[in-house]
C-alpha cells in the first residue's frame, strides 16, 4: 500500500528535522552569532523540497558560554517547520521536553 499524501507530508517534516539537527548540531555559536546562525539554518532547510517555511529561535541565554562560544545543541533552539505536500500542510516543531529536544507534528490540515 502506498503512503497517503498526509503520511508523505509528515515524513517530509521528519526529513527536514533530521537534516537540520544533524547538519547543525556542534556548530560553534555565541550570543553575538546566534541571529546569523538562525538565518543560515532557516535558509538551508528552506531549500529542501516541499518546505514552505522554517523559523529557528536560538535562545542566547541558553548558550551560557565561559569561553565566548559553545556548540549548538537541541537545548539551545526552538524550531518550527511548515511543509506542503499535495495539498496537505504539516506544521512540526522541535522544542525541549523533559530534557530532550522533541520533534513532533503539531498539526496536519488540507
């Protein structure tokens, strides 16, 4: 049985989060560079097929650096991605939940 458009749209959201997390985790970031890194991540992920929008928020207060920078991890950012696939729109979000950067589908609509 072939996946439905709804299932494909959800899968696409997962692909975007996998690329985002594994491409950018470990990137050196400081409070001064957080905004430019947010833009770079948004622009990179937005290049992928079916991606309608990406919003990345890196919390500079979570960076807590002693050397002027730290490595980016899921605890430093909140991300929302909107996917459109064959008339289905999926909004997915990554945010900290119980100490873990949880990626989840927030909504699916036609």
